[in-house]
């Protein structure tokens, strides 16, 4: 079992953070290894770092040290060939400039703000940079909970034990997403979840869409949909009643805005299985939200792969809880993410069209056009995302970050058909003439797209393939042999 390797650089004492990362790591990784470099720069230990070959480098510049010296510039560090996670500095002020602290370039407060702004700007330049918002953590917990001046003065500990636990969670959640663990679908209950009230107790008259917490919850669903998270419903109800409610009330949604829905009286676990099958996703890509504890427990027991948050009893507290739960962590949001719901709606039309045709007739009628583009700095983010998120069609189960792909040879493939543009659906990374990585979106399964891709690659040069079995990619097992591609 290969451990995920983390190199941690800090200008403060980091033992508490290392301990917390190791404690929480089993929730995110099979194994991790952490190499600690306190009060050291990556530039000072380049040979040692090269030998360690970390999967990620974590940089922690604490704002307390800003009182003593200016941190070294980040750009030369980020030029090193690693994936970097950098913490923002927490906001603080020493009071020396009074109310003019925000306007004076010399004040501690302004220098910290400027450092954070510069960090955000660097993230637009360096594709290997990902940011963990330590300042947001302090704003949630409060400085009294995150910092203890006595611990700083005696041991150079910049975070309290409580805050250390939270930042370890933030760090591991992002690292896990970079390693391919992402949720793609939110499945919501309706009664006392999507709206207040229970329809079975009086139909539309028993429903209160504006009950405390529920409108905020629906607005959160809208935000998720706007960034490409698919939405679905699993509700114990009569379909006609639910349909009538969506037509009666202004709920920010129409029923057709959900990419799948199960509205019946079957066990929720069975509903989730059918939703996963319809959306062509694995169960561990689903987050299930339900106000009833017994339903949450039943799903956890039957489907431990599904993420089931333990909601507060009071819906007014849901958003504060959900905003900190790391349910939909993602390293980057790409253009293809933003198109996902639109392309899925076109998939519904495709499915309806396919019902009247044989498979071969359907594929011919799609009039598919494959657009191949060499891997480059403009598309490597999407290529990396495909390797991170695709499990069922990932020939070797390999993962890459955009930074790792910047100087690699390969191709990305976009797809269009008579119903619309599906965006970039596949990425191939080459090692000479060998396909080192091949990942493809589940949205284009069973359309012979893999044959079109292999035909394109063969038209350029003789190629070889590699297949490494994982617990998900058995469908890839015979593709190379069936298409005349030699294996090692």
C-alpha cells in the first residue's frame, strides 16, 4: 500500500498539526506519511525534498511571525515541481495604528491582508497552488478559540488544539479531493427538509416553504447546482402530491430541475441505488440529506459508501453546519463543471430518443463529433480533474494534478452530437507511445467513444496500453485487446 506523502513546512511549531493529521488521516486515505520541516524553506532542502518526492507540500506562514519578519516570497517556492497547499494568514492586529490599520501599508493588519491578496493572485498564475483558508477558520471559531498567546510565547504554537483539529480536517479534505475523492450528487428528502411540513398530513396546506432554515437550504442547493453538482430527490410521498406542490409554490426549483427523483414508498437505500444507476455514478459520490434520524441511520447501515451528514435538530442551524462539513470539496471548478447540468438535461433527451432505436442505430443517429486537442496549459486542469474523478473508466486508476500534467504529452477529447456539446469528456496521458493514463467521463459510456479515441491515437503512431485493475474499473479490462492495442 503506497502512502500519500505530505511535506509540511512551517515558520511555527507544527507537532500538534502533524499529530492531528495522522489521527484523522484514516477517514481520507489508506495510509499517509508526513515529513516535517519546521522553520525551514523548501528552497533550502531541495535535494532532500526531491528524494522524499512528496505528493503534496503544505506551506504554513503564521501571522504571528509577521510581527518579527516578512515571509520569504512564495513565487520561487511555487516554481518547484510539486503540488502546494498554502494556508492563508489569520487576521490580527497589534493595535499600533489604531483605526488607520486598514489604510496604513506599515500596519500588521494591512500587511497580513496584502499577503493574503497576493496569495490569491498567485493562485491564478500557478496551477500547482491550492489554498486552505485558515483565516476563514478563525472567523468561524473566533480568535479566543484559535489562538493562545501563552502557547505562542512558550512554544511557538500558532494554533490552539481546537483550531488544529479543524485545520487538519480542512487540509485532508482538500488533499483527498486532489486524490480523487469527490462527491458529485446531492440527494435530498422533501418533507421537513426541502420544505417545512409533511404533505401526508394535509397536502399543500400543511407545507410551509418559508419555515426557518428551509429557504436557506434551498438557496444552498441552488449554489451547488450553479457549480455543477447534480441534484436528486428521495422522498416518501405520492408523486402527484409532490408534483402539485412544485406547481403551487414558488420554491426556487421546478421538479424538472432535479436530474433524478424517486418519489414513492420504497426504502431510501433502494431509491439511492436507482438514482446512482440512472446518473451513472458510484454510491460513494452521493451525499444524502434527510431530517429524520431513523432514515439517516438506515441508509448508513445499508449503504456505508454514501455520505450522510448528521444534521442538527433545528433546521435554522443547518446552513451553519453544512457550510463547514466539506461535503463538496473540490480543488478547482472548471468550465465543464459549470456545463454539467446543461449537458445532463441533453442526456435525458438522448435517452428518450434511444428508446425507439437499436444500439447501433442510436449511435449512428447521434452524429458524434470527437474533437482532439493536445494537452496544454489551457486544458490540463480539466484533464487532471478527469483523472481525479473518473473511477469506472480509468485504465490504471492513476491520479494527476494540473501541475503534474503541464509538461506531459497527451490529448484531451471533447464531444459534440446532434443534441449539444458535452465538453471535454476524456484525457489520455502518454509516456512515449504507451498510454500511461486514460480516464473518461461516465456520461459517454456505451457510445463507442473509446473506439473513436483509440482510432485517433492509432492514426498518429503505434501505441501500447496498460491496464491495472482497481475495485472500480473492471469495465476497462478488455478494451485494449478488443481494439488491437498491445499490452506489456
